[in-house]
C-alpha cells in the first residue's frame, strides 16, 4: 500500500483530519501528515513543512481553498494517483490543475470511503 498524505492535519481529536488519520491507521494504511502544529496522532507525525522525496498515492485535503494555494505546486509535483477534496475543501482551480496533471480528482469524504470499504 502506498502513502496517503493528509494536508491540513490536526492534533485535535474532534477534527475530521485527525479522525481520518486514526481510521486510516486502524485500516493499516500508511499515512503522512502536514498541519499547522507539529506533533503526533498515534504513530503518525504531523509535520509543519511539506514532506519531500516520498511516494504518495492519495492526497486527502482538509484545508479551505484559500489555504490550499501554497500547496498547488507541491501537490502537482508529488504526482499522486488521486486527490480527495473532502467536504468544505472544494476548489475548482486546484481540481483543474490536478486534472491537467492526470491526477484523479474525487469530491468525496475519506471517512465515508473508509466506512463503506471504498478506500483503496
């Protein structure tokens, strides 16, 4: 299994990004995480800076479209297979850039995908 990168990760347990990290790990998916505050969610280290030199299968976004802007080039250069725009993160500009770079764009919820066994 290849890495899932959570962008917008939070240490707060009530945040959906935190729940996604925990659920992904419970399903044995490898997870990388970037957030505003560094620390750990279970065995996953949240870093404050972009993580380089890694293979990423899925980017799962938990940032609003304005906060995503600084990550456009980073995400495109990672060349993930897909990007998940979780509810509230929809961004036509980034979606278009991803489509142009042959990155599959999903407007979905990582947590729902996991609970319905559609996350692979």
